[in-house]
């Protein structure tokens, strides 16, 4: 068979494969996260925190992913990606996951908290003295902020903000004007704490708390003097919250986004949560008000917002019930106090976060800010947080007279406001702020330092798989790459110029850039390996990412697997590629590793025969990353650095025997079973031990 005919055959043999559903895969990921809350060996308050993480993830899922399913259900659609049948099936999966959450909270976590002296007591459990304390708290801290709204023709149903806590009450009797309007709404201000520690003098032994909802519930009747309170329930509505701004039709994107943020809290309702005991009358009334079908109603046996239980963790000072604190070591390829510029002349530096500290990146920027020979600093900002040392350093660089250019992505979902504020601050002090390319999110993570050395200008660069956020850098696994390589830093310079000027992008020698060539070259590299494998060459692909949903890349991987390429995919979250299906994807394995830290690094390894290549990237293999974002992938050319990344980011995870889940042929994930003949290995635990052995051993 000729090379061309092999390529034609390879290109045709994957289109008959039925891919997995993306949204079900997202829910399956959250079920794997929830598994950590079930594990008795995990410290108790961390189990509670994992429960909160799942609730937060589900909030975002409904805010971003639910609207087309809901529309398909309401329109009775039977064709397309979203149909009546698919929306019902997804709702069933979501309801099942929520039911598991509350069963875990009520049947496992709450009793375990009590055994450890931590009590959340309801009104019925309080003694007389405790009830007096709660009443005093209600009168002093809560009641002055509550304004009950009775519904009548002049007082229609009030605007209820996204994810806010509210009460609906059915009243008996007549109001002061003799009318029998029976429905009232009590909106609970966000400024009030959701968990309240009871004073020690009345609490008794242990840590005793009351929830804000139970405080209000116990005193609802006092908000309606002269009326009797019958049926009532907490409720919370989730709204579609993905900002949509027509960038081609606005003169100032920043202003348009700020205006959009004001209305985000009142978008289309997509989910209604009520107390388990909410009457049919009240739930039907709320569904009608929010124009929601029954499948969007979630009856929950507990707080309607489990995310707020994080406040309980924060209020407790019980280190024995938490993970031992972990501080990654200073990057092993760096010497504290040594000049970064001198070090990078000797070779590149790779930092594996959080096992190695993000402090190395901050120190790199700090040296650049205070070095009089540094003339310019260029950086992209996607998610840096609202309180950032990095942004303070950039502000100091402007004050010291350096040319500072910052590419700020205003449309970073749910970080829009923080980024707008940073952009305005930097502009106000003289930094050059640009917003990237219209219609594309700038998701690439890079920093470029230009320094005068003698008669030359020398560039030093930082590229990363993750954000410039010191807080999440302690919680996410990511790779930082520092380099003075002339070709790589020249590519970075060209990308910055392109983003600022929108001029034609020159040919890049090292960097692959989305939406231009990253997708095409990744597919081409996979297809090249498929062609070699069809000719009898031993070929291998190992790719680590957060999500795999791009159909072009999926079909390329399936084609490659069918002709003999061995493919291992480490995909933390959503994956649409069905693995290990007999006769279809026998050569493809997919696993998800869910650990103490959020897996976030993107590492792509390709080998044909004895030749191999490894890329780091800011991009997941998703269509939006490849086609609607500015993303980078770049090679690691140093053999020792490349082998280190293979060992730590790929091999370690392929051999994880504790935190890994393997995708089964039927589309479900099965947690790995430890090998009885060997001590089970956890990739993250091993890396913690490697970079800070004393901390890890203490944790055991």
C-alpha cells in the first residue's frame, strides 16, 4: 500500500464512532470529585470541602451548560445536539448526583462532625437558653436587614438574584388593608454569614453552630405581625450566566462587559432549589414564576446552598481535621538569591507547581522590576485574582519607568470584574493595556522581559500551562517554563506584537498558536504517527489535559489507535472519546486522576520509533481552545527537561494506583483497584514526597 493510500484509509476509519456526551462527562467528573468526600481516610473537614467543591462546580454547570438543554425540553425538540430525550436524561443524572450529595451530608458527614464535637443545631434541638440567644442574634443582626414583600397587583414577584437565598411564605388571615394576599417573599442579604458560631456560654461542649436559614425560619412569624405563617420554604434559583457581548457591535468592550455584569444576576432561570418539605402549592407557584418545568426543580434535604458550608470550615480551628499544610519547595533548578538572568544563560528552568513553589515565578518578575537594565515587561493576564502580588509588581514596574504592556482578557468567565478593575488601574498609572483580538479570548500564559546587556537587547521569557494567580498556584498542578532561548523568546515577542497591533503574524519557529496552526499541527502530528504505525513503526502518544471534546482531535486519535498507535490520555474532566471499545478503540486508554490538587497541566508527548517530542500548552483539546482562543503550545527541547516532564507528569499518573479512574468501554469510570502485591502509588503523593519529603511523611 502506498503512503498516500494509507493516509486516505486512515482518514476514513474513525467517522463511524459514536462519541460520549460532553455534559454527562462533566457530571461524571463531579461524581469522581464527590468520591473524595466519601473516603473515610480523608480528613473530615476536607471531605466537607470536597462536598462544597462539587456544589460550586454544579452551580457553574447550570449557569453555563443547562440553558440549551432546558430550551430543548421546553420546545420539545427531537433533532440536533440538544433534544427532549437528551435533556431528560441529563436532568436525571443531575438529580441523582444532587441526591448523593445530600445523602452523604445527612447520613455520613453530619453524624461524623457530631462525633468530633462539631454540631449544627436546628431550632428543634435548641434548649431554652440557646433559643433566647438565637432570638437576640436575629433581632440584632438579621431582622434589620430583612424586608418581607407581600405579593399583590402593586407588588409583583420581586427580582431574585442568581444563587441568592430566599424564603417563600404562605400566609393566613388578612393584611392591614383587609386583603387576603397569601404569598410573601423574604430575600436574604448576601452580607449575612450563612453559618453562625453560637456563644460559648450557651453552646455547651464542642463547636456549636446555627445556620442563618434556621435562624430566619424560627422567626418567620415575627416578620408578619397579625398574619399566621402556614407553608414556607427556602428557595434558590440558578440563572444562565454566560455573558454574551457582540464584540463587533460595541465601541468599548470594557464598558459593555461592565454593563453586562450588572444584568448577569438576573438572566434566564435554569434551576430551582427548594427545601425537601416544600409544599406542592409553593413549588408549583415558584416554577410558574420562573417559567421552569418540573425537571428543573430540586428538592433538597438540607441547606439549599451547600457551597456556603465552606464558612463552617473557615470558622473552625481544627487542624487535625484538615490536610496537613503543604508548602512546595523552592524550585530545585534555582538557587535563592541567584540572578535569574545569569541562571537562564546556563539553560532553561522548569517549575512543577505546586510541588515547587510559584514563588520562583514571582521572584523572576521581582528581579526584572528592580533591575535597572530591564527596559520592558510584557505579560498576559487571564485569571490573577482580586488581590495579587504580581499585579502589585507590575504597578511598581510602571512607577520605576519601565515599559509595561499587559494583555488583559476581559472575558475570563466569572473573573470579568476583577480583570476590568486591574485593567483600569494599570491604565490609570501609564501601563499599556490591550484586550487582545476581537472575538477571541486570550488564554495564553506568557511573560517576556527585555533587558539591555552591553549593546544588545536580550529577552527572557516565562510560559505556563496555568494562570498568574498565586492563590490557585498552591492548589493546581501546572508547569512553568523559564527560558532565554532566542528562537522561543522571539516567537513570544512576535505574539505580543500581534496581540497589540493586530498586524500579520510572522512565521513562528517554536510556538504553535491557536487559532492559527495549533489545531492543524496537532492533528497532523497524530496523523503522521498513524501513517508510521500503519507502516510497522512503533508509535506512542501520551497526552495530559483537563478536557478532550474537540471532535477533529478525537477522530485523529481514533484513527491513530486503529492502525496501531498506543494512546494513553490523562484527562481530568470531560472526555468524549470512548476508550477500550472492542474493535474500535482497543489501543486507547483514558484515565482521570482526581487528587488533593486540581490537575491543570497540559502535556503532549509523541514518539515514533526512537524519536520523541513533548509540548506544553495553555490549551485543552477543546474546540473553543483551538478555534476561539489565543492559545500557545511550545516544545521542550532539552532532553533532560523533557524526560523529567515525562516522568513526573505522564508516567507517574499512568501508574497511579490510588487516585486514578479508568474510562470503561460502556462510558463509565471505574476507580483503580490497588495491586495487592505492591504498595499502591499515588502520583501527587509521590511528588509531594519528592519535593518536600518531611511534610509528606508528617501527613502520613
